[in-house]
C-alpha cells in the first residue's frame, strides 16, 4: 500500500504520534515534578541536595522517555523542538501545530498525576516566582543549547546518542542556569500546577515561554550558520532516527 500524502513509509500515523507525544510529555512532567516533591521530603532544608536529586531524576528519566517514545513520534515533548524541526522540513507545520496541544495536555496531566502520587491536591497553583532578568536570560541560553545539541546530532548522523546527550545536557543545565533550565513551554505550563520545588508561578510563566521562543529563534539562526546544508531528511531524525532514514544510511 502506498503511503498517504505527507507521510513517509515507516512513519507512524499522526494519531499514534500524538498519543506518543501526550504520554511522553505526561511522563516528563511526572518525573520533573514528582522528583521535586520527593526531594523536598527526602532532604528538607537542603536546597542544593534537593536540586541535585531533581536534576539526576530528570536527566535519567528523560533518557528513558526518549527511548520509549522516540521511535513513534521523535519524542519532541516540547513545542519549540517541534516548530524548529518544522522550519527545517523535518516535520510538517500541520503536524507541529497538532503536537502542541498534545504536549501541553500531556504536561498538564503529568503534573496532576505527580501531585496525586504524593497525596497532594491534584492541582495546586505554584507561588514560586522566577521571572527575573537572569532567569529569562537563562531560559534563552538553555533552550538554544538544547536545540543545538539535538540538531548537531541529527546533522552528523549521531541521532542515536540523543537520549543520553539530551538527558546529560538538561541535567547539567539545572546547575549552570539560574532558571534550572525549563527550556520547554509545555513543561512550563505543567509546572504552574504544582506548588512544589519544581513549580513556577503563573506570573513568571509567560516571560519564561517568551524566552524559550526567543531561544528557539536564535537556535534556528545558529543552526543555519553552523550547518548550512542541513537537509529535511536529517531534520526528520530529531530526536531519534526514523527507520527509513536509518536503513538508507546503512545502504550507502
């Protein structure tokens, strides 16, 4: 049977990819928020240790989540990743637009799940204010760096290293950025719903999302400078190589 228009052979149907993005985003939010709540309980009064526990769990969990859902949807789990990918032709604009609500809904559900697993109110609006100039700058840097890691790997045929590289980068960025590297508008929305260590007050969320969008635009410029010949086929391997692309490279 011939593939449907706009869909390459071996690529999952859009509805399957949306389910993968929804579930992957839910797991991501549950990991980030749940480990933050656990860290508060395990290490009360020690913010540095809480951050270390939260960062380690997030880095390891992100690695696993990308492996779980990457072969289906690419495991973008992040609207900025999806729209930057679309700008390089790796994903259609229609699909990137469809990914957005799935990612936000997944992160929202994951936040509710994390709160519930620790016997907290299912939704508790965060009061943690983070919107200083340093935090906003940090989100631009964190988001730009994340996209450079992802596209550098795809462009150089090392996409299979993405789960570990992305996990390592986010784990490190918890410490080298003052914002603790949200780098994702969908997770920013989810984290508003938990008044816990990983939360963010609604008044801080909009500046963070704006900074993340700015980081995405800056990343597009830098990727075009560093890798001017990046192809749509290479962009399609964000975050993990698609089966057809991988087979084609093996035959070269």
